[in-house]
C-alpha cells in the first residue's frame, strides 16, 4: 500500500514562544476507534477528535480508498500517531513549530514542488478568515508563477467562517509555510493538497490545496476529502 502524507509545515516567524507548542504530544487521548476508511481520513479524524492542527501534502488513491483499522485506548497523541502510521509505508511525522507534519517519500514526485515556492511578500491587510487568506495566497502564487499578472478582481462563493486572522506581512516564506501560518493563527483544523502529485503538476494555478476550517458554516474534512476525490 502506497503511503500518503500528512504534512504540516511550520508556523513561522512570529513569536518563538509559539515554537514547539500547540500539540501536547504527551497528553492522553480519548478512546479512538476507526475502521473502513483510508489512512488520510483516519489521520484527519484523529486530528479532529484530539484538536491538533495538521496538513496533508501528499495523497494517492490508496491513501484515500484502502481501509485501515485503528483502536486506541489509554495512549498519548504521540503513541496514537505512531500506531496509525505503522499501517503505512514511507510515512514519517514530526512536530514542527506547533503543527504535526507527516511526510511521504513520494511527495516530491509528479513535477515541480509548488508548495515550496517562495512568496516574496504575503500580506493580510485587514482581519480576515482562513478561507479568504488561502485565496490571497493562491493569488500570490499565481503572480510568482506568471509575473505578467498584476492583480485580481472578483469574489468567491461559499462559506468563509468568522474573521480570525489579524493583519500581517510575511516575507520570503514558502507556500506551505504560509499555509501553516494561516492554520495556526486562525484556529483552522488544517490544510490538504487538492489531489495526487500528477494533478498538482498539471494545475499549479487552479488550486493546489484546501483549508479545513472550523465552525458550523465551514467545510469539514469529510467535505474536503470528497473534493479531493474528484481530482483523481
């Protein structure tokens, strides 16, 4: 079974006091049981139940469709992650600046790694939502990929959630670093890539990721997974 990855990059810049915090790996988890779903959804379900942010930088069909079974009792978050990933190949996890990052050896396959493109300046000018910040990041990436683009017009449809992100300017950060910043500082649940590596290589300007936000009007991880499956 090919492994899939959950990647979560660092919270970057701002206060060093945030570094290494946010995910109490030694905390005992509630009893966790999951079966009949794939590795990616199992990890998202575990993250959702235990309230720690996560990001997924690699998915493939096996990670979505091959069911695994996990039962956790009297264990910690750290031990739970280890137990889940025992059922994968090539996956690793780490805690990096307040986010759990799980990588996969196949994550760089399928073309240029757009998630590691450096954005010279990323600016949030006024308090906004995680979803709208994600849109701004997508536009910033498009301008890096095509310098002829000077701006954008229009609006987006769908739930945005409550404004939680304060104004900020980030310099020379990668796309994945900015995504993790958005997640940590908005209280979102995480972010995932929008499809397998070959899809990302074909569609660098049409949406490489999805934010998993919180709140009654936000897109749950189940909704995001349905969107990802459409890109296979």
